[in-house]
C-alpha cells in the first residue's frame, strides 16, 4: 500500500469504529482518538519523559494532553506555528510565565499565551513529540501528508538543536499501528529519506520502544523541495543554501 491508502484505511477505521474524537471528521488531519489522555499519561511514566526539560510538540488535538502534562511537570513546550507561516515559527510556552496552563497549549489559544520565537531561540530540545496518522512498531511514521512535522524537525536539526540521540515519540490508538496487535493495516510502511522515525510509540494500552533502524534525517532535504515550497515557508527561504 502507498501512504495515502494507509491513511484512508486508518481514518475510516477510527471513524467507523467510534474511536475518533473531536474534531470531526478524522480524515485529512492527525486524528484525535478515544484514550488520548491515557496514552499521554503512559508517556509521562517513561524515562525519556522524566529526563526532558524542553519538549518540542506538534499542535494537534490528540497530543493536547501531552502538552498539558509537560507544562504541569514544569517543562518548557515549543509548538510550531501552523504551516510554518512565519519566520518566527515556534510558540514558546514557559509554565513559569503562564496564568492558565490548561488553556495555553490548545492550538486555538496558544497565540494568546505564548511568546513567538524563531528556531534559534528554541535552544536544545530534549524530547520531540509527533502526531501520527499511522505508525509501525519499528518506528516508521505516516503523517497527514503535508510534511510540516518533518520540516520542523529538519530545521531544528540543521541548527544542532536536535540530533540522532534526541528521542522522538508519538501517541496513537492501537488501530493506528500498522501491523500491530489491533492495527487495521497489515503491511509495511514506505519510508522516505526525509521521514523522521519514532523511537517510542505509546498507546492507551502499551508503550513500545521501537529500536528503530530507520535513519534520522540530518537536516533539510533541500533537493526534495520545490522552489515554490521553499518560498512559501519563511523559515526555509531565509536559510536556503546558495
């Protein structure tokens, strides 16, 4: 199966099984799911979570419980500005400076609570949290198809703010695990050079340390990006190699 077929299969299964949660429909997004809070709680019980002081997290609904948990634990959270539309492409959430930790990390509220910064201001990141449409137990991930999560990682990697030792995690429902215990797709996932592999996959029921053998991208794959794509993303156009 190609990536889009896997996406459609997972989205349909979450919707038809009554697992999807607001926002609806689950299609064409990182899908929210029943048990997202339980998966977040399970993530907080891992060693990589305990060791992290700074977390870069995706802005999607299923990881809202993760972002809240990070702020409650005193961790600084960075969320990407949607579609990387500004050169200052990250929202900085410092729990010591927030009046409302519960509201601040929601994508609808973050601009009112956070400081917007460029990637150089992020500093070293201890843990990367990614949203997924589908993922395998060996760490291959499929997003919703726009590539922003991988680009966010690549920009941080270019600046030396993450490296191959920085743990990358995702929280998902069991139905999103390709070939897993309850996964609805029994196949391999195609992996491209720019795809960021997951070191940990956490569901409401279990925690999988993937021991992934997939290669972590060393930076932005400029050759895979069109001129138009670079021009529409300020953080890329400002750093375009000569």
